């Protein structure tokens, strides 16, 4: 089994930064990558970034490309999401999950964390 615990969310002003953390426990050999998703009220969950667990592949959605940076520390079993130049439209609950399929297909993600709230407001 794999479990994720997200942290680092909060209330920030537009233009500020936050760094989210996602700590993984369990059978890390069972998945290929870790993804960050977000869900705003009344909207579908959006896949915004992903990183392979054993290689160098990374993915960014157009909505965050150039502002967000994903990285990982395998020794700490942690994946980070550095969020810069935050906008009000980045307000959402942010989740991480495991990619069990290896191709970044949303349907292959599972073991969802409980999420951490990010609110961007002046």
C-alpha cells in the first residue's frame, strides 16, 4: 500500500510563493511517478505536474508552466511543488497521487492524499 500526506498550503497574496510537500509511505516500488493535482470548488480535478520516481521525467500543465517547479527527494520519500507568482486562479485544494500506469494517464493515478488548501487572495 502507498499513502501520501500533503502539507504546506496556506493563504498568500497574489505574486507570492508557497512550497508544498508530499510525503510518501509504503511500497514506493509499486508506482512509476507522483503527480500533483488540484481541485477548485465546482471544478474538475486538474493534473498540473508530475515527476518520475526513478528517472528525470517531469510534466507541467500549461496553466502552471514557468511558475511551478516539481522536484523530489527520494531519501526523504518526499515530492515538492514550488509555486511561484501565485494567482487567485491557483486557489484550490492540492493533492498528490501515485501513477501506477507509467504514462501519465489520469485514470492510472491512485492512493490519493487528503489534500492541502491553497488560497491566493489580496
